C-alpha cells in the first residue's frame, strides 16, 4: 500500500460524516435508518449507535485501518457467528446484502451489529462465578474446533518477542532507559519460554476482563468485544477476571473451574502460566501505546507515555513481576 493510500484511509476513517455512515449501513443491510448517529467511546475503532425506521437499535463499527487485515477480521467474525450458532451469548455481526458480514468503504472495513443494552457486572456471587466458568468452557469448546490462521499466536517467543522489538525500535523508549528495559524483558522471555512447551493453543477471547462482560436482565452474562481475539492458552481467558492473584482468591478460581469443566476439561497445570501471562500483558500494553502514538493519534494513551518516568516504572513493575514468576515456578504442584 502506498503512503498516499494509507493517509487517505486514515482520513476516511476519522472524518466520515453522519450522513455517509447512515448511507453505508442502509446500503449494506437494505434498510432505512432514522437520523440517529450517536458516537460511542472507543479506544481503537469508530463506533456509532443507529436505529432503523422501526426503532430497532443498531451499532456500526468502523475498523481502524492497518490494524487488522481483512482475513484477521474475518477470523473474528467467523468465531462470533460460530459461537452464536451454538447459542452462546455473544453479539454477532449481522449478515450484509452481499452475503458476508464485513463491509468496505474506501479502504475502511466496517460491520453492523444489533444493539444489546446491558450493564457491567458487579461483584459475583458463588453461582455467578460458576456460570462464568460455564460460559468460558462453552466458548472454548467452539474455539478448539479449528484455528484462526490470520490471528496472532499468543506466545512469548512470537507475539511478546515481536512487541519488545517494536518498543526498542519505536523511538518512544529513551536511550537512558533502553538497556534496563531490554535486560528485564529478555530475562522474562528466558524464564517463561519453557512454561509454554506443549501448551494447548486455541481460539480465545484474549482480552477477557469484566469490562468485556455485560449482564442483561433475565438473561445470562454476554461476552462482548472480541477485537483482540487470538490463538492462545485457554487460561488467558480466566485470570483477568479474578479479583487478585490466584493465591489470594482460590475460591473464585475453584468456582470458575467447576463451571468450566462442566463443558470442557481444563489443564490445571496451565494455571502456572498466569504470572507469565501477566508480564506479557504489561509488555503488550506498552507496545500498544507505542503503536497508537506512532499511528494517527486517534486512540488515547496515558499522559506520560514515553517519558523516562514511565519506562522506569514499567521496568520496575516487570522486575517485580519476574519475582512473582520465579516464586510461582518453585511450586512443585499446582494448588488447584
């Protein structure tokens, strides 16, 4: 893609007027919409609430150019539609008139979803932890059926190593901080690589935290926002839901696993990956911030990103996390 074409895509993405967005959806679905075009907060994509002439709510998502390929977006849509076909509570994209779910306008891909209201869940009771485990077990049954070839493979030697290299090459890491950051990330990769040997990798949500769950009255929990879907270890979709480190919340972990194993066996030794996955998430977030700053500036990042103070804090946090990884590695048996 030429630089000019890429710049045109970014301009299209950031400056589409409401009438154009409404026209895209009307043409894609073969319907008439009202004049409602209400923007939602979104870190990456452009998302708008619409309504058809009968008042049914719709949400259109315009995907930020150059983040995901068409094939990668199709992997996400295929996964969502497979989950919905198995009656798993997700919000799948609507079929468009051309027969697919992914539209395109001047190099910008988009999809339309039914609007589903709900609220973020509060603290879970025991039965809700079990229900959450059941939901994830069902999701992973579908996720294990086939791969997502165009999605990232969550592995320290693949995604995390590439993210570290991106940070080092990005120009956002001050020279006085680079050596210490490189040393601690290299030590983490060396420490955690053996943990991922022979670990199952399937289609997973990838960013499964409470903000990506909604509760609808009279219905079960819905899993939303599969933008960061990856191939990765199933335990990745469990640990971020916990209120603390695993050792501090054994009851919640037991309840999730009780529900999960209603539908799918769980390799409990993979719980020893959790602190490694936490370190990988630290690195992932810094790389994400660097990519946003290097991109078109639409996505928000923390105010002091790129400063010496930021990188010193990151390096200190990673050093502390390495201690947790090593402490966990000393366990001869998984406590669950």
